[in-house]
C-alpha cells in the first residue's frame, strides 16, 4: 500500500485481497457487531443518564452521572467533608452509584420522617450487609415479623438482664487496662495510635458479654483481627457481585468464620443451660428463655394447668445453633464499629480535658467510698450523673453512626415536592441533628454540663445517635452503661496522655468515625 491512496480499498494491490470470497463478509460482520455493540453502549449511557435525571427530579445532586458507576471510586474511600458538603447542599441531596440511586436527608425532621416511616422504608444497613449477615437475618425482617422477632430479644437487654453480664465487662476492662499499661511500658511511654487497641477491647467486651467463656481467648483475638475485613467490606454501595479477592470477598470469609464460632458457642450454652447453669452472658439468657418457653408449651400441650405467673413474658420457639449465631452476630455487627468509635473519642476527649476527667474520677471514687476495687453494679452506674453526661456528650459531639441507610420499598412521598422511587436507598443523617445550634447551643464545643445544667436532655427529637422508630438501637442502654463503666474504671486506675496532631480533630470515616491520626496515647498506672 502506498501513501498516495486515501482508502485501502482503492489500492490496486489490496483490493483483490479484500474482495476475496468470504473475507468481505467477515469484515462486514465484524463491523456490524462492533457497530451494534457501540450503539448499545451509547443507548445504555443515555438510558443511565436519563434514569438518573428522572429519579433526581428537584433533588440537589450532580448535573451528570459518570456513566454507570457514578462516584463509585469516591464512595470506596469516603471523606467526612464530602458528606458534610452533601448535608450543607440541601435538605435532600442525591447521588447515583452503579444501579443504586441514593438520597441523603440532612435535616432532623426529614431524618426523623424516614426513621418513622416503616410503611415506606426498611433498613438496608449497607449493600454488603445482606451478603455478610445473610438475607434471612432478622435485622432485614420487616413490619410485624420484625416487631415479633425483636420482642423475643428485648428481654436480653433489660436492666435486670444487663446486670447479669456486668461481671464480664469488669473482667474485660481489668484485662485490657493491664494490657494497655504493659504496652505503654514496653513502648517506653511513646505515644502510639490507640484506635486498634480500643477496637480489640470492644471486640472482647462484646464477645464476653454475648457468649461468655464459651469462646477461648485465641478466638476472640482472631475475631478482633479479622473484624477489620468485615468493616472494610461495609462500603455504602459495593460492586453488585462478590468477586474473589475483593474487600467483600474477604469480609464474607471473615463473617462466615465468626458465624461458625458463635454456632459452637450456642451448642455449649444449650448444654450448660439444660444442665441448670446460671446465666453468664446474653446467649445463656436467650437459651434459657427458649428452654422456659419449651417447658411451658409442653405443659400446655399436655393440658396441665399453668399459673399465669409461670407464663414466660414472650413464648419463644426453639432456635437452631446457627440461628442463634446469626442473631448474636448482628449484635457484634451493630456494636463493634460504633462502640470502638465511641471509646476512641471518649479517651481522646478525656485526655484533652483533664478538668472533666478529674470530675469523672472524683465521682467514681466517691460512689465507691474511695475504694476503686468496688465492682460495677447497676446501682452504682445509676448514681454517676456526671459520668453519664460525659458519655452522652461524647456521643452527641462525635456520633459514631453518622448516617443510617434505608431501602425504599414503595414510592415514598417524603415532602410535598419529592417522591423517592421504590428501590432507592434513602439515608437519614444523625450528625446534623446532633450539631444543630438551636438544640445544642455552641454545638461544636464539648460540654458535658449541657446535660446537667443545660437543656440538652430536653432535645429528645435531636437525639438520633441510636436512631428512632421501630429499628432504634436495641443495645443503646447496654452501650451507654458499658462506656460509663469503662471510663469510670479507667479514670481511677490509669493516667493517660494524648499527643495532639493537626489531624486529631479531623474525622476519618471507616464505617463509623475516628480521629484521622487514630488517637496517639500512652498510659501509666495511677500512683
Ligand atoms: C455507641 C454505640 C452504638 C451506637 C451509636 C448505635 C447506633 C445504632 C443506630 C443508629 C442504629 C439504627 C437505628 C435505626 O435504624 O433507627 C442501631 C441499630 C441497632 N443496634 Fe446499635 N448502636 C450502638 C451499640 C449497639 C450495641 C452494643 C448493640 C448490641 C449489643 C447494638 C445493637 C443494635 C441492633 C440489633 C440494631 C438493629 C435494631 C433493629 O433493626 O431492630 N447497638 N444502632
């Protein structure tokens, strides 16, 4: 072929080859396939764009969607300031990632409306949660099924039940505070990121409270280590299928391991409780409730007269080891990241505000008549108003769960102008309600006194830290009491220093929120 020919088919030496029988057909076929594919692709891009605009309507959001995946790469590594920009952009804002249209509500009232509209929405946690927890998990139940299942769990979180698990918390705190001191001594009291230590402590606290000593220390350690993989898989929106060696794949493997370990614990708890053992953990309490229900049902079936006082408050069916494991896993799933975030901020804030820490210490010593070895009890925790205020203020100032994803199950008229389409994700936000200047004057300052002498306690509509409506947090009392018990004991037993960096107050989003520098601390025993 020479350079003087504009088209190969005009080249005398090429033309005969092109017109050879069969070759033309092949080229044309190929051309049609590619052309067809290109046409399809362009049509799909236009459809994707059109669908986005149709769903978006008057909601604030990007003018165009990056074809198909939208801001997926951004959502893989979410930044707090990006969420904040969304909240500041309007009462409702939106984004579309792959197949999901996501609406974010920023105001308190819009958020409350979503939490309280079970007829239109149901929790979807995050995309990966269905894969990790199992589609049949109780947290995805809806309506009456959810209410009924939850009734059967309420008894595990009453004050009386919680008091039975307190000794487990005490043991975990003793063990981990000793480790904190050993680690700091080994580090020559150099500041070290303590966020991973708090995650481990919280994992141990959860496992011991949920399954007592049915689980050996090594397994708790393994769960604490592998839990990172589960958290890492919890992006708001994931690639729709689990591809090998991706974050969701590793997360699923870790979740399966945890489920297997909890199943083993359930078998042990059943055997021990059937032999008349005492309740030592949440799993025991649930197994005992099932055994009591079975006895009651048996008597009724045999026609035996049963006094109404003997009827369990909830008559439960029997649950398999795996079902028990699945449910206990939801407790770990719900608590691990949130309590790790809360404890990290709590220790950081206390170190930064020694005046407040002193008051916590004083209150905790005084209620124990000066003897720091007096163990935790419900009575004792009831009489720590300042420590309670510190915990509540920490949760308000740095709410661990900043947003709660819900799924729209039928077209949802959220305002006069906007109806969010079925199948969309809709997200009530917690942070803005907790930082509302009207409800909490000077909202960006940490001030526990607002819960004692101020009006914070009256702002129940803004207190969305544990959600509201039919799915409000089942563990909220337990979580707050644990944090109070932990910081009270720590204040009496240890001194700790926070090394502030320019990133200490900046927020990192890792399912929940943490200081960006992972909280540099060192601990010393109190003389
Ligand atoms: C500081 C710690 C915690 C925070 C900030 C927190 C926050 C939340 C939030 C915002 C929700 C969603 C509520 C809604 O949709 O209305 C929730 C649900 C839930 N939380 Fe917590 N949580 C914490 C600790 C715990 C703990 C320790 C447990 C278990 C022992 C727990 C168990 C649950 C469960 C089971 C649900 C789902 C309830 C349902 O769907 O009916 N949480 N939590």
